[in-house]
């Protein structure tokens, strides 16, 4: 008899399993595919390994700009893919070690829940597990466009984009969200000509509108063309093997795009893992499994976390929800809090957001004060040769309370955490502006933007 059976070993499931074991529970994890789930094997980690290779290549291509002339260089793409796989394998081994060191039993196979309190495993480690609690952490799958299945098969998804034999000459990316823009930047760095097609006018929906507009010309400079207001109808293959996407503009005019490869990157949808949720009476819809603020489903003893509950589709959110769920099972527990969720895009340049956007803050009734500071006025960014973008601070105009921060620029995904901590602690723009920041550093741009909330940044010429 187990205390907990976890279905799925992604960043939701494996983190929950470790935390439950720390709390003294006897834990089983069932995994149908790869330990570490989407994040480690087909998501966060392999993409960032490829982002690093893309950056390394770009640095060499642009070496002369840094005073480094490289006579001969070439892209060894199979080695890029091999390095990515080595990174993945290393981290998957880390999860195996966490399981063994915490006494967690791992079953390889597909899980089902024949009745409450029982998890059945079919596959290599076939078994029937009796369990006090069950945690559904089955993750998500690819969101697909509304076209015939044969058309879908002519395109690739992010899974295949992570192991292509060579960068295509041209790629049509369907979707201008986080996934689409990340892959567009990776392949553009390797020399692929990219067209993004998307329905809505702006890229990167979680990011503040102003930054989303500002990244468009920066994408264009990398050879990434964003075609907005395009509704895909079909994907065909032409005589010479090129892929052809037939679409409508929002005015109803038919348009055609051709490319060597078509990448579907429209985001994610919950994957119920083949579990018969209806038979069990677990409330759900196409957006995910319904849970309360402790991640409990409508069936007593069964919890759900991560992408399958369809809230954020982010690994750290899945992990936090996992901890909330098992602490509710085996400890006093607390409610899930989504107030501070840094949303990061590993594009070039990077984009990161936390808290309210300017529009959301106004809609919520705040008297909003906004300040911006460009990286072109930040010494470290200029020294790095990455002076594009800016920091935008959204604060309460009356109290100076920090409501949100939005960064487009170098290492945005790292430095956003200064704002995240400030918001968690209920900090003000003044607290950041008056804190001594190391020099020369990128967070100085955050400090300067916060100065702007109080008056005027120091390192910005006054407009007379
Ligand atoms: P998953 O990681 O999807 O794990 C679910 C696991 O459950 C899978 O291993 C699956 O095999 C298993 N499973 C399903 N059904 C069953 C069953 N019946 N029996 C047994 N096992 C089953 N997020 C970020 O925060 N940062 C990023 O940079 C980032 N980049 C991404 C890049 C890409 C290309 C993609 C696709 C996603 C990215 N994400 C990123 C999203 C992130 O990967 C997910 O939010 C995260 O993996 C969700 O974790 P999870 O535990 O809910 O599910």
C-alpha cells in the first residue's frame, strides 16, 4: 500500500514525489515515457541548450564586432543536437538519483485509475498499486490548428524541431507565442529564413503590449518576419518537396506561404493521459482538470497539478502546485498563490514579465505610474554589445508599490527575479531605487527605471 501514487514524472510529478517522500510518505511514480517529462526531455531544458548553441554561433559570426576575427568556422549541427541530448540525459539521471535517494519507487508504463484508491500500470512494470492518495500530473500536448490530420502530418512540432538533421533553409512557424518566437530565434541564428504566421496582431501575449511591439523590429533584423492576422486553412506539399501553407487574411483574402519546413508552435493543451476522468467523476473540460486552491479534484483523495490543470503551462508553476498538493495530503498545507509568476521568453533579446501589465493594472483600478529605462543607457548592456530593449516598471501612483515589471533585453529572464522578490515582499519602487546596485550590471537598469517612478532616472538625458 502506497501513501501516494503520482502519474507522470514531469516537473510537477517528480517534485511532488520528492516533497511527499521528505514528509515521510511511501511514494510511487508511474511514467509512460521519459523521466522528467516534457520539461527535461522535450521542453525547457533542450530548448535552452539549443539557445546556448545558437548564441555561441552568433557570437562567432559577429566576432569582428568584438575585435575577434575567426578565419574559419562552421556550424556542426549534429553536434548541437548531441550536446542538447547530453544535457537532457544528465538532468534525467539527476531525477533518477533523486528518486532512489528518497526511496521513491518508479514504475515504467501507462497508468490508469480503475477505481479510487487504485492505480494500474500497464507496460514494462505492469502492476496494481493500492494508494491512499493519487496525484494526476500527466502534463500537456501540442495545440494543433483546425486543419485536416493529413495536413498536420506534413508539419513538425517542437518535438521534431529539437532533433532536425540540419537547419532548414526556410521555416514557417505557425504561432507567435513563446514557443514560436523561441524556435524562430534559435533557427534564425543558424541561418534559417523564418516567417511567423499568427492570428492576433502581437507576438508574445503574456508580455506587456509595449514590449511586444518593441520586439517586432528586433525580430525583423534577425530575418524573422511576423505575418499577423493570418488564419491557416491547409498545409500541402508542392512538387519540389517544399511545404505550402494556405491561409486566409482576416479580410478573407487567400494567401500562400512556402517553406522547407513548417513548425506548428501554437502552444499547449492539457493531456489527460488516457485516464477515464468522466467515469471517475473527476470534473474537467477541454481547458483542464478542475481543482480547488489546494489542487484537490472533485474526487476525494485525487489531486491534479501542472499543465493538466491548464492554468500556466510553466514548469515552476507545476512544481509549486505539486508541493502545495502533497503538503495538503501529508502536512498542514497552504493555498496555491499565483500572484507572482515570472513569465520568461528565451528569445533574442530575452523578454520577461512579472506582476501586472500596465493595461491590467489600470483595469484593476490602480492609479498607475509607469517608468521606462532603455538598455542603451546601461553601461553593462553597452559593454556586452546588447543594448537593445528596456525595463518598464508599473507602480501604484499613490503608494509607489511595485505592481509589475517587464523587461526586454539581455538576461531579462534572470534579472526579472529582482522585481519578483520585491513584489512578493510588497516592495516599492523607492526601495529598489535607493538600494545600492553593483556596477556595472544589468539590474542597474531596473534601479534606474524605479528612479523614474520617483522622479527621473539619473542616466537619462532630460527631454527639454
Ligand atoms: P510534463 O512535463 O508534460 O510531464 C507529464 C508526464 O506525464 C510526461 O512525462 C508523460 O509521459 C506522463 N504521462 C502522461 N500520461 C501518463 C499516464 N497515463 N501514465 C504514466 N505517465 C503519463 N516551461 C517553462 O517554465 N520554461 C520554459 O522555458 C519552457 N520551455 C518549453 C519549451 C517547449 C518546446 C515546450 C513544449 C514546453 C516548454 N515549457 C517551458 C513548458 C513546460 O515544459 C511544462 O509546463 C512542464 O513540463 C509541465 O510539467 P508537468 O509536470 O505538468 O507535465
